[in-house]
């Protein structure tokens, strides 16, 4: 018998019950309006939201469709901070297509079935196979230096989000009980960021782009890299099942447009970052941290088996948190739409998966291009040669591949080799396993890289 989530989940999902009814996707036979819910600042969804909207690819596809079938099409874009209100609007029939993270997708599936308004997961936007899209951060001057130090502390997160899942799993691995050993506050990302800065919480666990933004603005430093979990995390596109049945050509047009937006991002990563930054107000450096050529997010619309399998594993965690009951993952995941939209090569693309990133990237002041290097040390040496003229240096964590700002990273010097890490704890762990290695700071690493380049 399906379990019924307890009052905590009921409070979290209350907006779903009061969202109202009616449908925003309207058709009078000759004209169709499709409403897309997206999260502009959740920047690993940009190929189904911010970037896609900026490029106009969906409208282009619908115009071409209209020439073939004689109908006219209109797109309404609705921006939200998280996935929960998108789910609320979808179950009320007011949003047709939406994008959100893996944990909110499970709530979407559960609520859709519960309210007899079923939805389908039809594609992926951005993913990271190790979990590097979620990070726990603390104030810059915090004396916390390990996840275990959170015992007895107040931690802000958005319950039911992927970042919440990362927090729960990471705490369990650190030997802490997430329900007993911390005081968890359920807050929207912006509220949590303010709480962290104001000192009312000790740590914040959030998804992109919040950790990178706070670190870039010197409002936080990373305490835990979600990539250490080595568990996939992703965001995906969901559609109302009735809309997919009534307007399959429109859904395929959206997925073709999403695929093309992903290819644009791959071909023109810096231009894409600038477009997203312009649309969201986020610093371009923060967008590029995640969405650059070797960013922490990989954009690929295909529903890879590894992601679907991880999705299944997420169900139990959400049930244990009493946020969902039974979810039919097989019935919710439907890759038939993306297969038709993607066309030839879909099976080949399904087998491709991003590995651990090893490359570094430098963005110089005044340039409309970036410089890529085969490793972090060479990127650092190039930055040292251009001291005073560097806009940003992006380097991968030596263990997880999670990309981070070089000047916010913890560094380890092992002989002549330099290795960056997102957190000091990761750096210490690596140094402990490599006799003779020592943890150092960015300025020392930069100076060492400069001397090495001059040899």
C-alpha cells in the first residue's frame, strides 16, 4: 500500500494544493499556446530555459511547424526559483513543459500520479556523474573545516531538492544523523544565502549556481564538494502527459530546440555564458564556472541509463524523508520523445558520458575568448605570466573533477606538482595519502607555478 508523506511533506507541498485549476495550454484548433516553466538562475537547466529562450530556438521550431500544419503557436515563459512551484502549476494544468532537478522530479512524478495529472520525464538538461552540482558552503571566516564539524549546527537547504539529498547522504557518510545531529532549516536558496551571511545559520547546502556565486562574491567558502559522493545528479525536462498526447509535435519541437541549444552551448561556451549572465544578472564568471567547455555541468538531452538508475536510488531517500510515497519510475521516464526529436545518433549519444575533468581554463581581462590547458598547473602558470590581467581561472578538483575558482580553491604541493581542491578537507585528505605533500594557499601555488613556467 502506498505510503502517505507526513505533515513535513504536506507543508512543503502545500502550494500544490492551492494552485488552482484550469489549463494554460490553449487551442482553438488553429492557435496553440504552450507554457514553459523554467528556473533562470538554476543554470544547468539553461538549454531548456534561459539560453533556449534567449536564442529563440523553440519559437523558430514552432514557426516551422506552423508552416507545415497551418496553425499558429505562442510560447509563454514563466520563471521560478525552484522546481516546487513548477510542479504546482503543472498539476493545475497551467504549465505544460517544465525543468527541475532529480529530487524535485520525483515529487513531480508523485504529485502528478496522486492528483490524477500524470507527468513524464522526457529529457535531461545538465548532469554531473559524481554529484558536483551541489555544494555545502560556510561563511568565509567560519572555523568549520570538515563536514563532521556540522554536528549541533544550523544548516539551510531546500528540502526535497538535490542539494538536500547531497546534504543527507554526505552527513550519513560522515557518521552523522541528518535528522538528529543538525538543525535543518527549509529555505529558498536566496533566503538561505541571506541567512548564511547574516549569521543565523552555520552552513548552506545548495545547487548551482548559488555555491559558486557566494564563493565568487567572497560571501562563502566551500566546505563539502558534492562530487565526493560519486553519485550522479541531473536536471531534466518534464511534460504533462495529456499535453504530450494532445500536442506531440509541439513537444518534439521543444526537444529539438533544446538539443540545438545544447549544441550551441558546446560550440560557443563563452558566448552562451554571456547570454545567460545577461538574462539572469549572474556574474559571467559564475555561469562559466558551471557551463564552460569543461564545466561541472555536462549538457546532453539523452536519458542515460546511469542517470535513470541513480534516479531509482533517489526514491528511497525521498521516501525515508517522507516527501513522497510510491513512484513508478519506469512509468515516469519516457525516452521515446527525445529519441524522435534527436534522430539518428541517439543510441550512440546515450553511450557517451562525461568523465572526470582535468583541464584548466583562464579568462583574461578584456578578451572575448578563454585559454584552455591540459591541466590545472599549466593554467596556473599562464595566469602567473599575466598577473594583474586575469579575470578568472577555472581549475578541476584533482579528485572529483568539480570545477572551481583557482583563487578560492585549496592547493596541495607535491614536489613540483600542484593539485587544486574545492575544499580544504579534500586537500588535507589527499595530502595525507601522499607523503611529502603539503597543503598550501593560492598565492603560494601561483608563485610556484610562475617559477616553474620560467624554468
